[in-house]
C-alpha cells in the first residue's frame, strides 16, 4: 500500500480566528471558542464566552462538524475535533481552524496532527522566546503522510472507536454526577430556599440547623511552589486549572511537582478541594469545589496555594459529598463572590469561608445522602479508570497506525479485546 507525503496547506484549508475587540466588533453576539476551551482531544464548553459577529463572517470564522481546532498560542499544537456540540460556535484569533480538503478523511488528519502535537514534533515550528506561538505560515509547513482514502477511513474508525467508548463513559459519569446533584437539590436546596440570608435564619423543620462551616470543617491551604519544582517526573500537583467553572475536576490541568511539601498540602482520591483564587473575568471559579479523582502516576498528590483542602472535622454530621454539593450551590457561590477581594485576581480568605452559615440536615438524612453519593462516586471512578486504560491503549496504537507501521487488521483485534 502506497503512502504519500503532503504539506498541510495542500490537503487542508487553514484559517485563524477573529480578533477579540469589543469596541470594533459588530453584529450579533455568538458563542466562540478561545484557547482555554480546547483540550487535548476534547473541548471544555462549560464556560463559553460571546463576541459579536456579522452575518458575512459566519463562513470565515464558523465551525463545521469535522473541523480541527488547534491552539496557536498557550500550548501550541493542542487540538480537538469539532463535533457540533454547540451550533453556531465561532473562533477567536488564538485558534486555527484546519478543514480537510476533498479526499482527506478529517478524523485521520486530526489523529495525525494530534499525534504530532503530543509527541513534540511541531515544536521546531514554534516562534517566540518566552511565549510560544504556531503562526499560520509555520503550521502550513507541517507534513502529513496519507494512505489511500479507504485506509484513512479504516484507521480513523479504529482510533475513533476508542474515543467513542471514552465518550460513552464520560456521559455515564455525567449522569451519575447529575443524579447526586438532583438528589441534593430535592432533599436540601428546597429547605435552604426557605431560610433567610447568612445573617439570619428562617423557619427550619425539626432536626435541621444552620451552622458555620468552621464548626464542620478545617481548611488547609496548598503549597506555595516555584517553577524549579515543576518537573516531568514529579508527583501530581492539583492546581486552579483542575477546577471547572461551575465545580468539578478536570484531569488535564495537572502539573507535576518534585519540590518539598508538608502533610497538610497533600490529598488523596476522594478528598475535597476548593478554589480560593480566581483569574477568570466572570469570577466563575472562586469558591468552586471538586472531589479529587483517581490519578495516573499518583504517589503523593499535593495541591497548590490557590486551593484549600476541605477536611470534615471529626463528628461532623455532614461528609465530603454533601459539602461538595453545598459549596457548588448558587447560595455559596453568591457568598464566595461577595466575600472575595481583588481587582483583577480574586482571593477568598479562609476565615470568610469558615464564617459562612451552612444548612445542616438531621444526621440520618445526611448519612443516606452520603451513602448514595459515595456509591455513585465509586462507580464514576471505575469509569474514570476504564477511560484511562482506553486512552493508554489508543495512544499506544496511534503513532503506529498513522505511520503505517501497524496493520489495521492487528489494531482491530486489539480494539475488539478492549471493547
């Protein structure tokens, strides 16, 4: 079978997104992707911003299913395949749109660029001494090997099947998380809505109370670290990038740290952490909480000083799962934003968190919720581990398949075993 080598500019249309300028941009507000929304192989669409686009700009800056979106700066080369999750989404200037030409399978092209980016094969094209960029003229020089169209489709289907299995598991995880959230709302949020503000109390059913968080938890701030301690062979360092807008954990934001840490800086899977700092313009991260998941390569897991470890006190009637839901509730989010200080970087002090008045249910009801949420969490973590194994299998096959070193028939047998 003959494979041919092509410049990217010959097999794909390359377009850079629109410059963000609130004063000059005209038209109707539309959602757009920024650099922070593009992860390795996926998109984070939890906090899409809007910018004005005119009707004639829809084709130039719009996205179609099958377009490859690649970071121009930040972490140049990081890319994902657009599947039309949010119709009408546009592109900001910090991103390239790579659109495969006729005769080129978009998914095969994506996996080729994904593999090159992850392997560091695009770095020789980067510009900039401190902040790296991948300009359009440099991206156009990337070379891609292509087999005949039928083989492109076959290879892309094998690799895509791994990602499809991963996506199914992600949706199952989301369902489990949503079940816990809805149960929390049904059992507790409606009761909280009947109480007054944090300065007072409304009527509560028998056995319920309002208590300061300081009576229920202790907070440990993470380690202040220097760049010297960040090494590829270090242990996981959970940081602000791991906290999703709206709450929850994102694994691809991990750093790796070899510096000295103390016991109070460390967490284990299942521990609760909370953001005490926020760099976003909307303040959508401050106070958000997440449970630490199972992490590959995890020996010691530390957190940075931008996070608190939230540790229930002995005898506390509520556990980590209840606290996680409460901290991510609109009531606490409003409190956290109102008590955060800073003009550009928001900071939330530990004493402000501990002073917050929290709804405390009867112990028996709190235990029922904790038992349910804990079981859902265990199931979700099993799916997380399955996804880690699937991703590892895919990444082993990826460079061999897109280079032609591994026959598709052999990869299909491995996929069947994995499925």
